[in-house]
């Protein structure tokens, strides 16, 4: 899987973009209704991480997109990339939270081309929020435009991360220590999509993900880019959809938090 450079990003067909935003927003609203109505049912051991709700939402999404955008495939999880233009879907991102009834999961749908996310929609069902962005059109929360302000320092902020296959990622303990000494706090909340979205919204200063599935983050990265966040790969290169780890950060703290991440990984 190759990362996608931010520049140059080719302009997308604006008729397609408008239609994609409309349909993705409708699907996100559908998902919100389903998730809030069914959350907290739990699962019999061993956990079935692909829930009935996830399957239902995936089938519904595929059916609608096939009718509205024939010929554009829908990818889920980390399916091999066969088409530059495609949809990426995470029907329930934060499955463990969803099964337990913890109010922190998302529905994520993105339209991508060879340059990265073109349209991204993330539903936060428990807060009744639909976040949407399109390349060059900005980001919106329930239809209201938002942008990200610069931060002078990471002190006093929240930095998000996620576990890697249920375990600490290499250097995670050290990373948390660097953040604590800088008077920042690291939080593991259980949804990669929402962790990135919280940076776009300005609630978190940054999110570091050592590993993830494309479908979990593609839509949120569209939000982050359009809101004005910086998206970097582990080397510090600006990448629209990094392949192996990413940092999403508010301008002004990117170098500081990238430094923690680099030092933590180097041991």
C-alpha cells in the first residue's frame, strides 16, 4: 500500500463531488439511526468483531452506492487497492465500544482518487453529528463550516492514539511519557476515525496512529486536511493518506509532537 502525496491534488469533477457529498451524508444519517438503536447488545465470546450491524450497514451502503455510482467499487478494511477511484467504508469503527454500549464509535465513508480523499463523511452517532468535507470545499459539522486554529504549544492539550491490534505499539509508553512531561495528556478512545476527527474539530491537538486500516481514517483525513490540520507520515513527510503510521496535528504543534513520536520509536 503506497502513501498518497498531498501535492499536486488534481481537481475533482464537481458534479460528482456534490452528488457524493449528498449520498454519503444520507448514508451517514442512516447509519446514525441504526447504530444508536442497536448499540450495547454485547457479543458472546469469542467476540465477533464484524457485527451484524456492521454487515447490515455495509450491505446497505454497497447497494446505494452501486445504484448511484455504478462502476466505482467499495473497499472495506485493508482490501488490496485495485482501483484508484473507489469508496472506502468502515461501517462501525470502534466495534468494541459499540458492543459494550460505550458512546464512542463512528461510521466512515470516503471517496478517493489517485491523490487521496476527495470526499469524506464521518458520523458520530452519539453526539448526533455528521462531519463532511470535500477537496477544496472545506469541512462542515452538521452543515456548519469549521476551520482549525493554530496552537502555540501542546501543553494543556489532549493527544489521541490507538492501540495496535489490542496491544501497545512500539514506543507507546515512551511517547506517553514525553507528552506527560510536556503537560499534555494522551488518550486511547477506541475509534481511529473519531480520533482524527477530534483534531480537525480542535478538541485534540494531535492524533498519532502507529497502525490502522485505510477505511477507518480516509474520511477523517479529508476532514483534517480541509480544516487545516497537517497530515504526516512517520518520516515527517506531508502525505494525504499515509501508508504506515500517521500524525495529524494542529499547526504550531506538529514539530513538537512529531519529535516525541520519532524519539519514542527510536527507543
